[in-house]
C-alpha cells in the first residue's frame, strides 16, 4: 500500500449534547475490542456534553460514560485517550490535571495526578500514550515537558522544558509511540513534530517541502507501518502525510459527506432537510478572509474544522477527529 493512496471513506458523528453524538470531541482511539472511544469536552466546561462515547466504524452506538463531575469516574475536560496492555482505557483531564482509567465497558478503575510544576506534577495534561513496558507518557502541556509514569501513577522520569531548541517544547499536545518505542510529539507552539528514542532527541519534522505547506501548530501524530507520518496540521486545517525525510506526500483538506446519524436526523426533520438541499454549502463568496484557513473551514461544511486528533485502526484507516464540527472523517487506503 502506498501512503498516498488514501481516499475519503465515511463520516461518523453529529452534534449532540448527550447520547448518540459528539460535542467538541478532543481525541479518539480504536481499541482492541474494535470499538471507537471518543472524548467529548463540551464547551466552556459545560455540564451536559462531557462524556466518553463508545461506538464502532458502522456507527453502532454502545452508550457513554465518565460524565461531568469531580467524583470518582467523572471528568470535567477530557483531552487525550490511550489503551494500555491490560485493555484499560486511560483519559487525561486537563481541568483536574489528573489521569483516570476505565474498563472498555466504561467501569471506573482509578485516577491519579496532582496539579503543579514540580517533578511528577501535572499542568494541563493532554496527549497520552503507552510504550511496550506499559509505561504511560504524558504530554504535560503547560509545564512544556513529557513525563513518564507507571499505569498506577508512580512517577518514573521527565524530559524537556520550555524553548525552541532540540528536545525543548512549547505547549506539547498529541503524542504517539510506535512499535519500536519511538516517541513522536506534536510540539504545538514550535510548529513541528519531534522524534525521540529512549527519551533522547532524534530529529524534527516541519513539512519542509515549501513555505505554503509548513506545519502550523500541529495537534496530533500517528505513523503508518511503512514509516510515513500522519499529522493533524491544526493551524492549517489539514491532515498531512510526510515521508521519513520530512517531504509532503499527500494532504487532505476534508471531504466529509453526511454521517448515518446526521442522515437519520434529516429524515426526521424534513423542513431542515429541504432547506439544506437548496443551500450553497461551498459558497466561497461569503467568506471575507480567504487567506485564513479557519474562516474557510467555518464556512465550508466538508472541510476539516479544528482537526485535533489522528489515529489508525487495524485496517490502516485514518480517523480524523474534528472538534468544531463534532465528527470524525475516515480515510481508507485505496488500491
């Protein structure tokens, strides 16, 4: 399979403050049971929308858990998701500065974490990922570092600090660990991806092809088995595939169609469906700031709008979680 041979497949999701749907989703993973778990942050720490949604590729909905609150099992602002080697789901909460764990059925297991800037303390934990030893790497965003813990929360080590030099960070966000235990960090404030092995800096990726394609505040990263990197280029409202030499292979702007859940809504709401059919959903003339990718995405429905997370499933399909459109666009490898 060539990494450039990806085409739009399906869309999953619809805006919903509770139940079947998403509200400002922050991350998604495809777990070992084949289910997709999606963290929903809601808006301005709103109560109703916060939850972890449980669904699958075919848009079958299995319920939700970890709703708004400060009690055990609750979340205020879920950010990153990861599954450990014991099939437990871990979620970072950037408001409580804690990590919570659940069974894949949604049963609460435990939580840990303390707010602060001392070693082992957290300030706005975001991306999380496990290595082959079942150690949890945490993107400690506002402390501008990566911290490593056991799954039970015992501190192991830390590296990085604020700056733009090799191995330094400025608000690191999403992280990914491959089968070789190589760590990739979306160094959001420095507009780059950094690669580490054994916690030591190896190299950086900027998408160097030309100035128009340079990374702009990347939020998430994953990797194909062939080595190509898939980056959620948040500031450019795109997803990019880079080769091992930092060259751009392919980029996606978004091609979303209507999800199964949205179709069901439109079938019920006939007048809204009729209005939609006669509307111009790609009216560039209505956009005053054509140089601003965020303005364009806000007006063109099929485009990505705040692509915050990219992940893969066992079939190598790419899942792009869009926070501002409350959906996931899926791209599948083609022949």
